[in-house]
C-alpha cells in the first residue's frame, strides 16, 4: 500500500517519547502505571513530553485498573488540567456492569474534552456486544478511533473479528479508524494490511528489555520499516 500506516507507541515519559519519535512513531499514547494497564499521567509529565517531541499525543483518561469509570468528576478535572496544558487528543473507554458502554461517563468526558479527537480503547474487547457498543457511541463528538485486538485475549484470537470489522469500514458505527494493539506481532501485519487496516499500536514490542526499560528506538524502527515495506 502506498498510504503510510499510523504507528502509535505507548510512552511513559519524555525519554520514551524521544526514542519513539526517533524510531518513526507517528503518535504516542501517554500513560502512567502500566501495572494497572495504563492510567492518566500528570500534567507535568504531559508538559515534559509535549516539549520534547512534535508528534501527536493521545493522553489516557483512566484513574484505576479495569473498565469502570469510577470518579467521573475526578476524571473531568484531570481532563481539564491536561487541556490547560495543551492536550488536544485523548484515550478513554468505560463499560457498565452489563458489559455495555457506560454512556453517562463517556458522554460526560466527551463533553469535558470539548470536541477533541479521542480513541475508545480496549474496553471494546470486553464488551458484551461489540456491534451494539459501536452503534451506541456512533454520534459522540470527537470519537475517531477504536483501539482493539478483536478479543480480550489478544490479536491471535481476535484476528477474524478485526478483518470482519475492517470490511465494514464506513457503515454506521464503523466510521472510526481501527487501531490494532494488544498482543500484536510483526507477523500479524500482512493479513491486517491486506484487510485495509492502516493503524497499529505497540507497547511492550517497543521495549525488548521489558517495561522496566525505556522505549527502544531501534525496535520502533523495525515496526516502521515493516509497515512501510
């Protein structure tokens, strides 16, 4: 394909961000505390990263592990603080007790970020009904991406779902871009690219020495080369 695919890399700090950009990342997902699967970073961390790189930054809005929204007022305050530092892209996603989207929480946050672009993250992979979730969220302002592995257990199991959803691109609820992440490997790329997927998300794959080590620019460059090749 001639169209350059988007490569998004998880960054915890400015060192990660600089390495990811040097390796060819197009965008960063900013989080803290990967032991809790990624929570909202501080405004100071955001500011430090923003001053270190010039690529797009999507900031996680999530205060605790799991997919329950918790204290929505606190999330709104964090979103407003980040907006005041210049954040203009976000990542969020919450489910209710029945596995549907927590519409009250998601609508409140979508309003708080005031039309900024945002990703509904891998909560979709835990949803009771993926198709219903997409259609419930379809009219929310700013939603332009779903981060998904196609399955709660990762891309290996989710690949058929991802390919089927890619084929529905443009249908109601399927207009947002598919951003594939969660157990993603280089050997998954040919089938996903053939299906028309053009956005990919890596975390651990950018850190060959584990989460205790920083992003490796050479590892990111390997992904960039695979996508461009």
